[in-house]
C-alpha cells in the first residue's frame, strides 16, 4: 500500500478532508491521490503555485517572508499548507516547495525540499526532505 493510500484511508476513516498546495512537485502529489479509488470522499482539491507570486496572492503566504527568505523555506511551506487548507475548506493541508534545478534558487541548492502539514487546531509541522 502506498503512502498516499494509507493517508487517504485514514482520512476516510476519520471523516476528514485534505487539500494540497504544490510548487516543486507541480501537481504530482494531487495526481497520486486522485489516482486512488474513493479519493473524492476526502480530497478537496489542489493548487499548483509554481510561481512565487501565487504563493502570496492565492495561498496567502506572507509577502515579507517570501522577500526575506525566498520560496524554498520551511515557514513558506507551512504558510502554503495553511493557505490551501483555508482556501479549499479542508481539515488538513499539505504542501511541497523546493529547488528542482538546474540551478540554485534563493541561495538554496538543487535538491532542497520542504514538505509541510497543517491540521486542526494549531497542528503544524514542516520538514526538510532534501
């Protein structure tokens, strides 16, 4: 069973919903989730905010944070997850942001990746994965 199938199964069991904000992955996370049978029972939708301005204007990530640290940052990932959760009315929001290359971005080397989760109450976590 894939990680996406396990997450979706848990969400369905709990009657909770999920929204995804993607940058680095360009829609691949949402595609993986929607490839699963029954995804519509918990999956609300996704925003592919590849451009930094969309992270600010659509997802509500703080513009000064983006200006100061760039789009590849753990707090930006948290802002994206919280923003998509709010925007799409989901219980949980997850996000991806990072540097695919071929060159560094905002001083971050190729391969730097942050994934974040925002959930009910004040539940938030961001993790560097690359």
